[in-house]
C-alpha cells in the first residue's frame, strides 16, 4: 500500500494511531539536505515548529499545513496563502479546557496552592497556624479579561459562578457578552487599574506583543494578580520579573513564557509569588483527542484538494 508522506514533529502515539496506516510520518527535519522536506505532501505542526516562506519553498510537494492548536503565530499564514497552501487549526474544542486552566491559575495564585503544597510536605510543618499563608478572596472579586473571544467568554462564564465582577477589553465592544455575563467594557488602562485579577486570553499579534510591560504594571493595583494563558510574548518578561520581585503586583500565574521554556537560570524561576506551568492550557484528555481529530480532518481535506473544515488562511 502506498502511504502519503507527511512531515511532523513529536507526534504522540494517539495521533499516529488515529492518523492510520495510510500515512508515512516523516521526522521534522529542516536541514539543507532534508529528505523529509523533499518528500512531504503535508506538514503537521504539533509542538509549534516555525513554518515560513523559505521553508515552504524547500518543500515543493506540500499541499496543506495542519496545525495542532488554535494559535498560528509560528506559521507565516500569508506566505502559505501566497503559495496556495491552506493552513488549518483547531478552533473551539479547547476553549473550555483553557478556561479551566485560567481559573486553576487564579485559584493557585490567590490561595497559595503551590507554596502551601510545598510547605505541607516539608519538615517545617509541625503545627497548624491559622495566621499562615493568608491569601486573596476570589469570589466577589473583580476579574479583568483581556480578549473576550471564545476562550475569554468561557472564562467569564466561570467568573459568574464565582460571583465575580467581570470587566473586559477588546478591540470592539461585545453587547451580547455584556448582557450574558453582565460584563463591563473598559479601556486597557482602566481595566488594569480596577481589576483584582487580570486574565490574558488574547491571541499573539503585532498589536499584542509586549502588551503588558512596565507602563501597564504601573497601572495595576499592588494587590493585583496577572494570569497569562495567551502567549508568552504578550507579556514583557523582564518587566514581569521587576513587577513581581519589587512587589509592584502581588503575584502572577503564567502558562506560557517568552522564550519558552525559560532558561533554567532565569531569575523568574526563583520567585515564590509566581506560579508557572509548562503550557498546559489545552492539556486535557478529551480536548487533546478532539484537537488531534480536527488536525487530521484538515490534513485529509487539504491532501484531497477539498476546502479545509477549519481553515485559517
């Protein structure tokens, strides 16, 4: 049986299983004499390798780029479109799991979950002290959501269950969301000034790169907590370190960094008021299976010359 060659990076066993026997998975190899690039009929970008015009020019047989995930900042979509190569992603299915993770970080930072876990396991914990590790109240607090898209709306829905006041900042107002979540539109500066928790759920674009830097941290309350579930580059890494280490803000919970991962000697890794997870936003069993299935749908459609069911460009 002739198998269709696809170039992919680090596909897990479930992906290979669902892909089936009709495909030959080639290693992600971008070297000068890459056999994978020469033969591949498609790219599957699983852990976000860079795909740009020069790379596509070296892959003469590629008909489709299928991305495992929603964000495509690692893919030059315009360059692919110029070469008549459609790009697909996996919108919708990861909204709930990413919103769950947003709230996991809110709760972990507010209630000292990570520090408390380490202390509870340590030799120092020999007596209960009710004065220990007093955290921030989550219910009834003000949550500012930057990016009230599909994921942001799921975060707002969870915030309502916590009786939180919801503020949001978008490029455009969303009257339907305002009605559904009793959400209040704010400029970015006003949202930062009023919020107890600031959740970043926006895509990475030119406009949102370093969206949160020193001037924005200066706008926030000293008791505020920053949550980043978008992309690492939305936050200025150096400015985040200064804000946390000087007490400009109280804490942060981040699932993404710039660069990713951070160098092992990076000073952020030593801060107790930072909760850091390794890009786990969509890392739940049902969501990851759904993402794989959508990636395969896009792959098969592109190879057959049919419209992609979840096309980006």
